[in-house]
C-alpha cells in the first residue's frame, strides 16, 4: 500500500519531533537525579535513538503488513522484543561511553523502569500505526469499490443505450424497404435522414449530459424519419420553456419516450395522432412531459409496457440513484409520461 507523499512527510516530521522531545525529557529526568548534563544527555539521546529505531521498525512493518484478528499476539510479542532490545542496548552501550560507577549502578537499577517505558512507547507507536494504515487501507478499498461500481454503472448504461438503436433501426429499414418500390424519392430521403441520425448517435456515445437544445435537435432527426414512415398521420408539438435554455439532461433519453408514445399512439389507430413534448423548469428540476392519445381497449399504458419506459427508468436510477424521477398515467385516453432531471 503506497502512502501519499504529503501524509508521509507529516508522519515522519511528527516522528522526529517526538524523538527530540523524548530525548530532552529523559535528559532532564536523568539530570534531576544529580548527574552532569553530559551523562544525562548521553543517556537521553542514546535511549531516544534506540527507541526511534524500534518505533520505525514497527511502523514500517505495519505499513506493509496488517495483522489479522488472530495475529495481534504476534504484534504484542514484537513490542516486547523491541522494548527488550532497547533496554539491553542502553544497559551495555552507555557504560562504554560513561564509565562512572555511580552512573552504571543507576543504569542497572533503572532497567525495569526503562523496559516498561520503552514497551509503552513502542506499544503506542504500534497502535497509532495500526489505526493509521488501517484507515488508509479502508479508504483505498472504498475507492476501488466506488470505481468498480462506477464501471459497472457505465457498462449497464452503455448496454441500455445500445438496445435502443437496433429496435429503431429495424423498423426504419423495413419502412425503407416498403418505400423503395413505389416511393423511391422518399426512400432515398429516409436513408439520408437515418444516416444523419445514426451519425449523431455515435457522437453522443461519450457524453453523459447534453444541453436540452441539443437533445431536441437530435430528436427532430428521429421524428423526421418517423414522419416519413407514418406520413400525415403523425403530428408533433414541441414546446420549450424559455427558462430551460441552460438545462442539461442525459443524452438519448427523450427518444425512447417519444418512440413509446408513437408506438401506442399510432399502431392501433388509423387516424391522425398528435404527440406532444413539453419542457419546463420546476425548482431545480428539468421537467419533460410526453403525451399521446391511446385506445384503452387495445393498450395498457398504465403498466408501462415496452423496453423504452423500463430503460429510461433504469437509466435515471443509475445516474441519480432515485426511483421517483419518472411517472406515467393515463386519463381521458391520453397517456402521459413525466420525467424530472435534477440540475446538479
């Protein structure tokens, strides 16, 4: 696990400061027993150096190895062993620097206190390091989990969008095939329109959010194709509130709604059908409403049939983690779909 450079510099800075404070404090305590400053400072700095080495070792070990729940006894043994090494180091190294018998006798009598003091210092260092690196490890794990969830959401959104194109493409190709024989000019026009529409769809693949105006322009390409298919039977009304100029929305979200409206509005009727699309701002939401007439004897729009509505609802949930952004209802033979896009 890599430690961020800023955090590492702060940690080692605090480590050095604590070592100097420890050396100064022990020097003062030894001097208070009547020893000269040289002997006291030698004792304090040698003890601090040995203790710093032990603390660095335990910290570095915990940086790369996090003990499991059943391995804390090993950490305890490590702390005891390192405290013993520090104590023995003072016991045998200090007499080599200062040969005063009174000072040597003082070292021998303070062995027990030195051991437990070193053990407590090393234990505190082990506990702080364990908590520090455990927290960093949890943050890294959470980051990886979030990235994995984001990748999964992106993959599902991509799959949902890819399911929109074949359904529409097959219908359009069937219509072109039907027009080739007796209306070749309209078939040729429809081929150009379909080409423009698919080209615009490919450009949107990498865009999560697009302006409402861009989405409506792309929707008009789709509607032009459908009008060639259905002729004068399909009429559309698009009204946009002036406040919606800066509003954004997920790309390719309107097409399945309008496609669903055309499907349930025209497939079971023989007269003219008007599909209306309205947009307005409500609080901090872009509200889009799609309405179409339907025959209650042959359609059951209240159940939200068709992939289009299910796909839109799923996309809204994946993008905003909310299930209340879409509603449908049918009244007086008019089916209405309303979606709300939060403006973040």
